């Protein structure tokens, strides 16, 4: 256990190597061949956190790797203050709002067309 008695949980996450562009990495070697260069281990503080993250990834219909990549990327872009950056959740909400608006306008259009 070493100096930290807290049990550790490994969560393997595939990440792009920051030193090598993905396109050149994949050109030289296949995606499967480069898996070790693009992998990192993230040690989460508890099994409960692992279960929560996996459940959230599953609910979003994405892999745990994509879940971590998106959330770390979101956090970094927010910290860097990217002006036009919007988190995935906000974009999904905007799409839902637009869908609701389209449905409402379609119903109104049907009413106008049926009375004409």
C-alpha cells in the first residue's frame, strides 16, 4: 500500500499523445499498433467513482474513454477561456430547445394552413 492507505482504482483511458499529432501517429502505425502510446491510467479515488463515471458514459451512449476525453477537454477549454467554446451539455440543450420550437411552429403552421 505504500504511504497512501486509500485503495486505488485503475481506469484505463485512451488519450491522444500530446507530443505526436494523431494523424501522423496513425499514418505510421495502425490504430491498434499505437494503442500503448495513446493510453494512460487514471487512478480514481474510489470504486464508486468508477461506477458513476461508467454509468454516466453509458447514459450518454459513449465509451468511458470518450467520456473522460470530453470532460477533460471541456474543463481545459473553460480554464483557457475559449470565447466560442460551449460544453456538450449546453449544445444538447440548445438542440432540444430548437426541436421544441420547430414542433411548435409546425403545429402553428398546420393550424394556419388548415384554416386557409
